[in-house]
C-alpha cells in the first residue's frame, strides 16, 4: 500500500489548490467560496521519486447530526483515520480561528504525524498569522503558497522523512519487461445521470462503505471523484460524478465547473453507467446524456435505480424499452438493469454487464471474417443503383477498437445512403455480438488496397 497523506483544514483555506499542486494536475474543483469540496478525492504524487496517495478532504466544520456539514465532517474524520500522515492547512493571512483550534485538538488526538501549514504566504500579509499558528501545539508551521508553489520542496522533505524506508530488492533479469508486458490497465468506469437519481448511494453500495457523501438534497456531489476498486479480479477506476442538468438552467459557477468535470469524465471513460430514476425513466435530459456518451464513443450501460420504489413496473419497463428502441439506435441493444442502490439489488448483474460491454468495446475482428460477413450482407441486401450502375462496397477492415471502427472501401462515397450504413451496422451487431457499443464506419474511395495487382 502506498503512503497516504491527507490534506485537512477548515473550508476555503486552499486544500484543493494544494492537492492540485501536489498531484501535478487540476483534479479538484477550486473556487473562492467555502465548501466546494464535499467528498474525499484521491490522487497520486511523487515524493523524491516515490509514489504516494494524496487525499483531498471536505472543509472541517463543527457540526453534528445529519446535516451536509456533519456528513462532510465524518468524511474528513474517516480520511484522517485511514491516512499515514496529515497536512493541516490554515489561512496564514486570516490567522488562527476557533475552528482551527478545534481541528488542531482532533489532530492531536489522532496520533498521526501532522505538518502544520500556513497557506497563502505570498506577499507580506501572512507573518502575524504564521506566528500565531505556534499556539496550536502542532510544532513549527511551514509557510507555503499552494497557488504559487512556494514551500512545496520543504513540504516534500517533511513527507519523505515520515515515509518508511523503501525496500531494495535485487533486480531479476527480464522481470521488469515481463511485468510490463503483463500489465493490464484498470477499466475506467463513470457513473453519470441527472441530480438526485442515487448515483453516490449506488457507488457506496458497490464499494461496501460510505465513501461518497449522500443525502436527500440534490447536487451534493460536485467533483468527479475517482475511486480505485476491484471487482472479480478486475481493477476498476470508479468515478462518481456531479448530476447533469440542462445548461440553460445552470447559473451557479460551481455547478458549471462540476458539470464540466462530469463531461470530461465521460470523455476519458471506457464504460459509462447512466443511472435513471425509476419513476422518471428517460426524460429529455437522460436522452441527452445517453447520446453524448455514444457520440464520445463510450460503451453504455443503463441502470434504472430505485426500482424497489416503482409502483407500476410494467408501465416503467414499457417506457424504458420504447425509449431505447426509438431514441438510441446508435447503440442498439444497450444493456439495461433494474437496480436498487439503496438495497444493492442487481448490482452484481450491472457490473457483469459493464465487463461484457467493455469486452465488446475493445473487440477486434479478423479481416477475413469481416469480409465474409460483408459479402453475405451485400448479397442479402444489395446496395442501391447510382446513375444506373450498382454501388459497390469492395472491402472492409477494422482500423481501431475502443470503439470498434471500420474502413469500408466504396466506389462512390457520396452516394452510399445513410439507411444502408444503418443496415450494415445492424447486421454487424447481430453477427459479431456488438450489441450496445457505438460502431463507426469510415468510408474510403477506391479498390481494395490489399488486393494483389494482376
């Protein structure tokens, strides 16, 4: 297990800015308003050549009960308990607050190594606050500026001093090359949907822990949170995302950032689970999300959540099937499951559908089989006449997977009707079991480029 470092502190002291600085990329949402981060986010950082896990946490507040703030506090406490060490941020320009003092007491009781950091130390307004930080009883504070990169080398030195010594093993000849060849990359799985359809509840049930903040309030999740996970021996990068609403209804800047984060997550995912509310299946926004997933070339699985609470299941199933057939012909045969994130119903079946979709999305077809299929498909339903001459499709070859993409060599590209392309795609799905994944054709003009000249 890599060394784990938790970044903690009250709201708006710069935790997410520091997290982005340490991990070397903009992963966490950053805004001037407090309370933007609501879930734990993990990332990788290199400290003197060694990889560690860095955890961004929600802002700590003195709240109890079941409010959002209380649930955020529990997320922070769990992150501290699971970490090997913690960085405690205060705003050096604002000085030490009563909330900082309460948090310092919690950290002292945790028995974890703690580095006290006074953030926002660019300029000269931080000196009094940095001096006051000695009163927290956590040792000498380190002055940094997460935004400008000041003090980061000293931070890394402190972390390195608290990491266990690396084990040095003798190299075995060829071992590194063999391990690299056998390396299987994790499946990138995104959970998306409208606000309040139960995405985070479903993720927590999959993980078997309250990893993501949940509640009745819509829009709780703001960041796209990646969580490493293993299912049936498969390494999976599971990403919970913010709910997607219609753009014209979004005025809040933080929500705009969160939606942008979700769109980027879809772009870099491999399989996307679209979560629907069982009582509002495939409204206009659901279809917009599904079409975007398909346009990005991702494999799609549909999970109808809260199924246990659906009163008229027959009507709900009819609506689901009608919408899939009428509106998502680009990924015909997409797998759908009726699930309950709260009770865990059918989540194993959902994940099996995810693995099956991932396999189809990665599939490569032998050229000989492709052209046997093409010959039979053209013989069964011949292409149309163009100016009295039969349009010919001479050859097919797969040019890439992820999603499956094929080049078709046609005598007249412009004359091939879209309806005939749809026929070929439908036939290909049926023959090669490519249900539910986008299939792309690239039309090329000319003869078979691989045929031998006479």
